[in-house]
């Protein structure tokens, strides 16, 4: 078997599962199509004759090395591609999981409304015969998908021992069948059937090394498939294999990622919990600081951060104790406050010597912050410290939309507001350029490079017109794409020690110049 990439949809790569005709359906000549006006009230893909995988990759910074093949349902005649496919993939990708949405082969539809056509045939001999013929092909596609992902694990930065398969309804048949009669190449490391069609007669001999299973369904399943899930769970547990089941009292069949305002809406969160408990959501390359904490400690830190975001959006408490100490200390040297975000906050950790006490440099950076948050804390973290100079480095997180959409003009206005507040309090101002950035690892696809250039141009012009020192980090640190030079960063946004060593002499020169200004 060989595989080939065939096209691109935005950032999602589409892979053809077989080169040439799919084995067992060589005579199929119909073309895949979509229907958006049907009884499902969602996009239905039909007439799949050439199986494909649509790839959803997580941000590099959040990658876990885990992969999931996702199989949408549709009674083997269509695919509910969004709520049982793409929406699931997006949710999991945000958790660091690389997802492959499988369009497996389907029974042939002769009309343009596969849902109506299927409904009219439901339960009839013709319908059952069509499914009987196509189900083995669907299952073969599921196993081929797992084999593809494992064979290309290195290409997608995937751990070949962390590849699972999830499926809904008919897709649940495909996913569950992957847990039987597998080879080392196509064995799933975990299986997640969601309201699957998998009657007792399909349950063969459960392998001794059968993968763990996560099962979801609703008791009021309109297709009466709830017993398929409970039976599968019981068989798995009886064979001494790991399994978890969530049987919701309500939810019906086909809930997928639809919002019904029912407890079943949260099944995906429970799946996330299960993945985490089983070690599938551990960061593949965690930052150094994370390695010093247990998972439980990190969870507690996240909870506290979420609580702080609700109760102290600007993080006014972050430097309160340090500010109180500074306010009580007399100083023979002028204070210099560095106001900023994670680039400023990380500076002191990367090179503590730059912030040695004798210099009287105060680091007031807070990771993730945007300019609206900085304005709120500007009085306590800058003005009340009575510095001679403030070095403002802000704006990159606005462009990343960390606290929501904001225009370049609004960001510029917020930085100007901070400068004006400082000058009104007899504090000399240095406005720093935003550092180069070609993309954001935590929010890819926003194309920040041109926005950084535009904002820097506005900041430079304003500084020149108002006798303010403009500190240009951008020019010496940019590469040919207007991104941050690779040898100065670990993630394309944040400097390494080498990056800070470029910034330090520029900052000190700017401070000297600012002190001379009147």
C-alpha cells in the first residue's frame, strides 16, 4: 500500500488513503459530493469512492504526540462531517492532538440528497444489502488510516505508540472493528466508539493485547443502539481490559458536537479527561519550568490562573508585594521600570545579571498580557514606583488576540496612553518596537508579521513627533520573512538568552539617551 498527498484546504492537508482505486471497489466511478440541505440540517458528504484523511495539526507548542483517526457516522450512506468529524478534530487539536478525519467508502447514492434517499430505504432489504456489502470496505479504510498515521508518524511529529481511533454511529463500527484482527501496523493504541453500531454478532475473539476503550452513548438512543455500547463495555471488562463508559440518560442518537443543552454536550470533556488520565495529553516538549512540577501541581496552577482571570483580569496582585517593598526603599540611583508581557517577564529569568540590584532595573512583565491589561496596572506597576524611565514593550499579544480581537490602531492608542500617563507624571518614556514574529505557536494562522511592521511604523512616527526614544529591537532581530531569527528564539516569538543579549545593549543605550532628554 502507498499513500499520496493530493490537495490543501486552508491549513488542513488532505491525504488520499490509496494510490489509485481503493482495493475492493475498483469499479466505482462516482465522485464524492456534499449536500447542505437535508433532514440532518448539517453538511452530509456522500458517494465517497476514494477515501481520504483531512489532517488537523496542533500548535507545535501544545503538541502531545498523540494522534486520533476520527470516523464520522451516517449509516454507511453519508458522513456527518462537521459535528462528528471536523468539530471533534478542532477540539482535540486544541488539546495538542493531531487528528485525521477519515472519509471512508460509502454505499452509492443515486440522488443528490443522500439523507432522504437513505431514510426512504431504511430497514428495507435493499438498505441492509448495501450496508452488508460496504461495511467490510469501511472497516478496511479505518485500519488503513491507522497504518498510514503510524507509517508517517515522524512526518507529523507523532508518537507511533499513541495512535487511537474514534468513531460515531457507523463510524463507531469502523473504530470498534479496528480493535479486532489487527496487525502491528494497524493496531490502535486506544479506541473511542461513540453511540456505535456494533451488535453482538460482530464481537469476535477479544485479543489478549486489546487496546483500552472509551465508550459514549445515550439511553434514549432513537436507533436503540444503547445496548451495543453496554454489551461492548461488559465484554471488554470481562476480558480484563481497560474500559470506561458514559451512558447519558438523554441525548438521543447522533449528538456529536451539537449543543442540545444536555449533559451529553460535555461528552468530549470526559473524553479529554480520559485521554489525560491515560497519559495521552502530556506535552511532547514541555518548557523547562513545567518539568519541575507534577501533573497535579500544574492542574492546580491552571485552576488558580483561571480563577485569577475571573477575579483579577489585569493581574493587579502579581507585583503587589514587590511594589510595596520598593515603595519603602530609598534609592541613590534612578529606577528604570521595564513594562511588558512574557518577553519582559522572561528576561529576568533568562539573564538575571541584567536586572542585578545595583542597576535598579525593575522587571514588570506579565506573561500573556495585552495592552488593555497593562493600562489597568500601569499606575501601580509604573507610576507609583516613581521611576526616572519606563521602557514599554507591548503589542504582540494584542496581535495574537489573547484577550480578543483588537485593531492595530487600538493597540497603538493604548501604548500612547501609557506613554502619556508616564509623561504626565514626569517619567521619561522609551517606546520599544514589537519584536518580529512570523506565526504564533499558541494561535497559528494569524499572519502577524505585516501587523508587527505596521504597528512599529506607527510607534516610530509617534516617538519622533513627541521627542520620545524609540527602541528598535525589530531591525537587528528579524529574518528574511520578518520573523524572529531562528538562532534568537525557541518558539518564533520569545527570545532565548542569545536574543536577550542582542536586546540588552540596545536597551541600555536607549536608557542613556532617554535620561538626557528634556
